[in-house]
C-alpha cells in the first residue's frame, strides 16, 4: 500500500491520477490533495477520498472550501506555498505526485525530495528550472523519481534492461498540435479557442497552448536532458501527428526501441505509480490495423519559433531556461486572456531572453531570483506591447 500526496488534484493530470488510484484501492491510499482555487471539484474529491489534509492557493479559498464541507469533516485545510510544502513532506506519506502547473510546483517538489519522498513527476517546469539541483538531491536522498509525461515515460520504458552507455540518442515525438500545417500568416489569425482544440490529447489550457506553439516539446527536451543524464545533442524531436509512438531510444548498434500506446495519460501515470509492475485498466487496446499509417517529420523551427527559443535557451544553460519558462507562462496567460496574438507569444519570450544575463543556476536562490526577474521583464514588455 502506497500512501499518496497528490499536488495538483483538480487539473487534468490530477483527475486522471485519482481515477488510477480509485481503480486500485488495495494498492494506493490518498492521504493529501493539493489544488488551486477550484473548491467545487476539490470538495467532491475530499468527499470521495477522505484525505487527511488538503491545501489550496490562498486563505480566502481555504475559507470557501471550509464552507462547502460538512462540519463533521475532519480534513485539515492548509493554503499557500507553506500548505503545499507541508503536504509534500507529511510523515504519513511515501509518494508524491507532482502535477501542479508551472513554476509553482518547483519548491514543493524539491521539498518532497529533501524529505525523502518518492516522486511521480508531471511538473516539467521543475526540471526545466532546476533539473541539475533536483537530480542531485534525488541521488543524495536515494529517492525514486519517475516521469509521468507520456514522452518521458516512453523513454524510461525504452531504457529498461539496457546499459546507459549504449544509448546514442533519444527521440521525443510531438503531435504538432492543431496548427501543424498552418502558414505563419494563418497562425497570426488564430484565437485562443482555436489553439485549445488539441487533435489528440485532453489537457489543461496552459499545456494545450504550449503544445500548439511546440514550446511544450522544447520544455520536454530540457527535462529529458536532466532526467536521463544526456547532452542536448543527444535529444532529437520528430513530429508524429498520430500520437501513437510516444518516444524512442536509439542505441549505438543501430537498434531503436519505441514505446507505443493510445494517447491516454492513464498509462504513464499508472506505470510511474506501480513501477516495476503494470496495472490493468479499462482502456481500449491499441489497434494498429485500424490506424493504417504512422507518419513522422522534422519540426519547422521557423514557423514554430517557441521550440527554437527553447533549444537555444537550453544550449545557453544556467538560468536561461528559467527565464524562458517564466516568460512563456506570462505570454501564454496573456494570449489566453486575449491581450496578445498567437505569434506574439514567441516575440515576448525572445525579447525577455535577450534582456537576461544568465547565472549558473546552481542554487535555489539563483533560480528563484531569475524566475522573478523573468516575470518582471516579461510583464514590463507585455505592458508595452498592449499599449502600443
């Protein structure tokens, strides 16, 4: 029986994770749930899973949640960064699912590792911002850190039983999003509603926009560098619109091993929680005959500038990926709120990166300072763009 703290329980990953936990009550116990402001969904989760403690974004949200719960409910309600950190480090848990969106997941995730908790990681921003620090701490504390992202889970699965020294490179696959065949002129006209219509995956708004710009693949490449101890020139990216081959590992003898499956996050979540075993689920099996053809192509770095910017930030190293992530979060939020257009997302990110002088990024203080600076710069540039 694993005792679970789920950070990000009301998001798309969190909801799917709870379905996995619900299907296997003999293996998993939900001890804690962390969320943002969706108190209606969280209160329903509390009623169903009876956690010991929960945390929400702020004190006002905590009060709203308290009013929704029965007076006799003994669930401890926390809030803010301190609350999430407490959930990540509770004595009674052994495994943390880190599924908080964005940079907000970094400090609670790092605290969980430092407290000796095993980690199932869906928060790629943690690795983009502080991958070296996180992996150093995980080795120091001798904790398990298993990826939930479908691409990184595919790489992890394709590495099983093989020597790391035999790896030539890995190949991350990307669906290409809804605008794969759009010209730059067409992309200039797309709306947030258009961009939220992902062809294969059902995800939250932020990651869906990142998939449309291909920034998500850039962030995943940086995450893979740290997770699998690779150089950036060992990481390839291919567009694979069918989203069936989730990623591949190429070995030095010419063999390439891929992990395939239907595009459903249930599979990588369950594998991260049950490794080295596999759990049964109620999903339809992969039917290759009905699919007919699987296709692959190189990404267009000219049209999808966010991917190009991510790879350049990774090459620069230090705190440059921190600012990349901070500026991207600001830009995506501005696009979703219709303050800027789709092609202004990479423009805002590029301008933010140009104003940053990178530091080594080897301490959490440097990383958090770079994140704050990146957000200030991006917000200042955003104000100029909106008022122009």
